[in-house]
C-alpha cells in the first residue's frame, strides 16, 4: 500500500497528542516526527485552525481539540454495541 508522508505525519501527531496527558510542544512533535520545528509548527497551526487540536495559551502546548472530539463521538455512536 502506498502512503503519503504528510498524512502519516498528521496521523502520528494526532496519536501523540491524544496520548499526552499534558499536551505536547512544537519541539516534542518535531522530534517525534524527525522534522524541523517550523514544519511541525505549520502542521499544528493548520490542525488548530481546523479545530482538531488546540493550543493552551499559557503553556503553549497542544492538546486534542473540540472538532476531533466531535468526530470521535460520531464514530463511537456508530459502533454496534
């Protein structure tokens, strides 16, 4: 199966953010993805603009955003349980 590097990075970022109790910094995302901090910052900014992540104004750390929670809720609602 062929993959797209940028989509892989976004998915890895969301997985990292989703498992971090205190959120993640741009530097942590850049290190985890092995990309430049500017690349990680632009990606996180785009995700934040879409509401998939949000940045804490005090700590400057990123956490799961309301749009991602909404999407997850829709997926859970469709589960046959």
